[in-house]
C-alpha cells in the first residue's frame, strides 16, 4: 500500500476515537479543524496532545488550528494546556462556540482537506477515521466552515482594560 492510499478505519469506542484524533493531529500539515460538543474526555489536556498541537503550530507560521465547540466551558476551565496554546498562538489558533446547537448532532475533525475523523452522533462513540480521502474531507470541511460562519469567538487571550 502506498502512502497516499485511501484508508478507512472503523472506530468502536471513545478509546479508538481518541487515538484517531491523535493520529489526525499528527497528520495535519497546514490546517486542522476540530469540532466537538465540549472536548471533555478526549485527551485535549494531555501532554502528548499538547505537544502534537504545539509542534503543528510551530512547524509553519501559516498553519492554523480552528477549534469549534457547542460548549467551551470545559476548554476554558479544565484544559490549561489548550489555553497555553491559545495564549502562545493567538493569531493562528481560534476557539469559537456554535450558535446553532440543535442542528448539529455529530462531531468531526478535518486535516488538510485530506483526512478526517468523525463520529455518527455526539452520544455514539462509534465513528470513522479516513486518511487520504480528499472528496469526503472537503465536504466535511465545507460543512465545518458553514458552522464556523454561524459561530462566535468564545475564548480570547486579550485582556481588556484601561
């Protein structure tokens, strides 16, 4: 099998899904789009995930990390490593909160218009990881951008004051 061969892997639980997220973060070379309900229980405060995302953002000043959540409370209060990344890369990492809560039922993440991880529903730990599937990755990224355009910035490192 060549490096650019299409690969689909079925995910049977949260452990598989979390491992697939780690793989997707490592595969990202330019843009990484993450969408979850709240990121709780998915290792977004783990040191290894922090190092992977930090390496991604340091690799190229053009790299971008987009984080979208239906609820950002967990990220802002229980993920200090994600907040450290946001402070360090506030011009290349963005955290938004959705405003169309009832219309979105399945989380997904996309890297570089080529790879993605998705679950079938927020309440269902089963899902799919696809590597080198640009057609479906582009469709998911397009959906992501629709949701993003209807979201609002939720966490900022800017301090207001006089």
